[in-house]
């Protein structure tokens, strides 16, 4: 009995050591790939990799050259063709994606931010609690990717609510699986709020270009991690 118990314990230890070694190898490989991909100097990053978040505000006064993408929506003209292609291919697959938000002026972002804050307070939230709730779900003016025209919110036309249930729609599933092929990434993935500063948003897609979107998707990281800004 003792010998059998010893062998079982030894086997369990060996299995744990093997799994630990595999994990460390995978982690080291991930870090190596990230270091290879990262452009450490922000000034050297191309336009498609500009980082805008709570800690990196956009260039003051910047306004992108815009192109219409239908239904009153506009984006940076450099991503319009890729966006249209992605939506057209989704429709060819029998789906019904719909853009519900695209380029926003900083002024409109300010109005939106104040509305979110006001609604939270009306629901009985205290000031600081309302501020945190607003901050987690709505970027401060000048710190939203919508302000630079590189982001769009896409929902299913059969379910337009901006909540976690959106991820269960066929449209969201298709986009999450295929968006990188068109140069887009799901910008605020689940479980990454501490890095992105924004809650999980299965509707928010950001253009970074096909090459970088493919790398980000393969690595399973956020844009912040990819750029070494996490």
C-alpha cells in the first residue's frame, strides 16, 4: 500500500512539474513574441497602432479625415473599405450586423459622458460610485478611440442592447472569430478591464491593420499588452 501511495504521489508531482514547465515555456514564448512585436517608442508607431485610453489621451485638436460608411456613420477614411468589406461578408454569411456607434467628436463624447454620469446618479449611485461606473464603461472625452475614428460599435440588428448578452448573438460570434482578417480586434475583451480600463464590451471593434490584428489575436492579448503599455 505504501509503495503504491508513494508511486501515486511521485506521479502527481511529476505531472505537476511537467505542466508547470509547459506553462513557463508557453509564457516565455508569449513574452518573446510580444517583445518582438512591440514598438517601444510611441512616436515610431504607425497611425493604425496609436494608443488612446485613460492614460494616453489623443493628440489635442486632432480630427481624422472621415468617410461615410452608411446610416449616418463615419470613420477614419483609411479604415472605411476594410469595415465595409467585413460587414458585407458577414451579411453574405446570412448575418445582420449593424453599426450603432462610430466616430464621435470630443464634444459629443463629453455630452455622452455627462449623460452616463447623470443617469447613474439618478439610479441612486453616490458621486464616486457613479463616476467609477461611468469611467469603466465610457471613456473620458479625448480618451476614446471613437474620437480618432478607428473604432466602431457593432451589434446584431435583432439584439441591439449593449450588454454581455450581445456576445451570444451570431453576429458577435462571427465578428469575434473573423474580425482580424479585416484588420480589426475586439478591443475590450473579457477579464482585461484592469489593463484596458474599460469593461468587457463584445461590441467594440478597433482597427489596427491585418498584420497586427493577426498577431494580437494569435497572442491573445490586448492592444496595451501588445504595445508594452500594460
